């Protein structure tokens, strides 16, 4: 993730070059330990009023 603009970056050549992917507000980001090609992301969703949709 690029912390400057919330862009997910990807590399097809083991990190030599990077390309811009999706832009999103990620709450958590993790690599699947069984498949490093899979990245898991949770996002912060909010309602139109700006309040969080988190349930307690």
C-alpha cells in the first residue's frame, strides 16, 4: 500500500517494478500464509451520514 494516496500497489516481477492497483481505505491488510499470491483486506465502511457501520 502506498500510504500517500491509499493505493494498492502490485508487482509482476518480484518487486523490481510496481504498478498502481485499486484505491481503497484499508483497515487491515494481510498476506495469506498458505498462498502468498492472495492478499486479504478489510475496509472501513461508513454510512452517508459519515458514521461508522461497525456493530457493537
